[in-house]
């Protein structure tokens, strides 16, 4: 099937923290030159979509090269479509709070750590992502937001994410703590879930088999593509080392050193 679009990860593929990865701009140029529509798709819940074009420009990448889907925006969209009247207790970044509220949902959690733990009533949904302020008080308040009928939704379960200083704990740290204390399995909206794959291909207006997925994480980027029937490209600039591929149970179609080398497979 003809390639028509490219789904490109951010953390560990285009940038680490606030630093562009060498070759990333050239790789994106190659995808554009190949006539592919680009959609940046990230499990980050910290990326401000409105500021995203300026962020790209600051890294030497055209700000209008492609739109962006984040795990935060995907979670908000999922809840708005399937649970529009829900009261949502949010655990995570300000961006996640804002995305869910702007989607028209009622957010019942507070942002002031000094007020925790509050005696909160049970929520219809607990939505969790990467929480930089996770502590015993936050977990206690979150526990109080659950009752038997509460839906537990996770933006993603990434164990780590790459930065200039090395790997840091990802959303899986927060989600795992909630999972452990409640015994609930979350509904995961971000990569590698079919929710994210379906939302992105619908946004691009292409079939999964017409998509090239480029990312650094075997268990999110590549697994999502593999499950959906997309062509996959693993870059070795982030979460995955070459020696980890063999025993992972995930088989990328292509492995390249960096996004800058993607031209070799186009």
C-alpha cells in the first residue's frame, strides 16, 4: 500500500527535554519531501498544543509542518465523546487539567498541593497522567475519589521518558501507584492503544496501512503501529537500545540510528 502519512513521536525522537535531537529537522524535511502528511503524536501530557508551532520553530523545524495529538488531548476527547456528563478527578499536569476542562467536562480535583488531602466525594472518572507532585497526600485524596462505579482512565503507562539529563519517571509511575492501591486496571487512551491509533488515522484521513510510524519506544510507538497494521520505524535516540529489540516481542519494520536517517527507507 502507498505511504500517505507519517506519525512522528516527539520525546526521544525529535527532542530530549528542550533540546532538538541532531538530524531531526532533516528527517522531517525528508518526510515532507516524500509527500507524506505529518502528525506528531506524543504520550506527553505536558505539551501545550497552542504553543507547539513556536516550540518547533525554536528548534529549527517549520511550525506548520504538521499538527499534534497528545495523550492529554486524546484522553479529553475520549471522555467528551463517551462520558460527556462525567465529573472527573484529574491527577497530572496543568495541561491535562486544561484539556479535560476545555473539552466541556467538569473537573472536581484541585491544583493546590497545600490543601491535600481534601475530603473529596467519589468521582465518575479518575483520569491520571504524569504527576510531578505525586506524594502520599495526593494518593490519599485520589483514593477517596474512587467508589465502586468510578472509571479509571490513564493517559498512558510509559515507564520513563528521555531528557537531556537522562531518563525520568513517566506516567506509569503515577498510574501504577493508583492501580496498586485500588486494584483497578486503567483504560489506557494514549499509545499503544487502539484509541490513539484510530483517532490519529481518522484525523489524517488515511488507512492504517498507509501510515509510517516513527518513534523511539518499542512498547508504545512501535507496538501501536504493529497492532494497527502500520509500517514502523524505530529510532535509537531515546528509550530503546539496539540490544533490547530481540527479546522484546515487538518487531519494527525498520531500525535507524536517528530520525535523520529516515530518508534511507523512503
